[in-house]
C-alpha cells in the first residue's frame, strides 16, 4: 500500500500578520500623495474645487497643455544637463579620491574622511548668500555650469564615502595578481577594480543624479531667466501670487518624477548592493 506524503504548510503567526498589516498601511500612506498628484493632474480646471475624489472625466490634455503653455520643455532640458553634468563631474573626482583613500594608508587619511563627512553637515541654504555673491562677481548667474558646480559640490562627499567603502571591500590581492600578469596600476583599476565596484559606482551615480534632478533652492536663487531654470523651478512657476494652476502644477510634477522612478526601477538591485558594501567582510 502506497504511503501518501503530506506537505505541511507554514502557519502564519499573529506577529507576522500584524507586521504585514503595518507594512501595507505605511505603504498606503506613502503612496497616497502620489495617487492624489496623478488624480489632480488629470482633473479638468472646472472640477478642481469639486468635493468628489475622482473627476467626472479625465483631462489628458493637461499633459499636452503643460508643454505648450509653459517653458517646461526648456526646463527639462536644463535639468538633464545639470543632472548629467554634475553626476559626471562627481564621478570623475570621487572615483580617484575614493580609490586612493581605500588603497593607500597615508598620513591624515582619517582626517581626510572626517573633513569629507563634515562637509555633509552644512545645509545648502546656509551657503546660499555666499554662493550667490561669488557667482555674481564671476558673472556666472543664469548659467547651467553654475548649477552643475553647486550640485557636484554638494554630492561629492557622499560619493567619496560610498565608493571608499565599496573599494575597501574588494581584496587588493586581485589587483596585485593583475599587475603580476603585466597590467599596470591604472590597467588593474580599469579592468579589475572598476568592474567589481560597479554596484557602488551605480549607487553614487543614481543618488547624485536624483539629488541634482530634485534640487530646487539653488536653481530658484541662482537663475532668473526661464531658459536657464531647472525643471523644479519651472514647476514652481505655476504658483502665482494670487492663483495656483493646480492641474498644470501636478501634471508637471508627474512628468518630473516618472524618469527617476523608471531609472531607479532598473538599477534597484545594484543600489541596494552598493549601500550594503563594507558591512560584511
């Protein structure tokens, strides 16, 4: 007589159910503002003050009019230039600095890392007056290069820290073996270290890009011409002294967050790997 095998299904404990319920509740609280933003972006202008949550019909034309009735297209181009330029500048400076700090045991190494950390304690708004005077004297207001330099400066410290931690977790013996095989130090860096450190590099890139993409204060104060203002400032222009174009404001906000969400969705695993670098050796 054949014996019948029984598969025991794991029972859900009350603690697990409570944890899952709390997690879903927190997720709903965080996602609710984004849902409200999308609904308002699709709401016709004559229904903005209606008490109903969903509009009677969705005005997809808001996403078309927000481009034709404003300078949002130009602002988007400026933001792409600023985010891409500052990310490239941060990577060009942070990668050599992090590699040297991780591999060379020089005097003052800990002091250097401490000074890098101290720079993160300054709020950009506290430096705004000094930066404005400096760029004004150099005739660099209303310039894309000004925004690139500012965003790169404010994100450089984080990039150095995350890359230093990740490169430190890569055994130096791998580079030594590559040098024995005939590669120089730069060759070992390019063919061995950089490919292995790619999750950390991607993490630094995505955080720098998102920070520059969302930057608002510097763009608001250092630019006054619409053709040189970033996307966040262009969206803010829908807020007037006496009226607010809510449907255009939220439609522009949807346009602003979609590229970042798509970018983060593609490289989320590498970002998590980069953030956990150095925690386990």
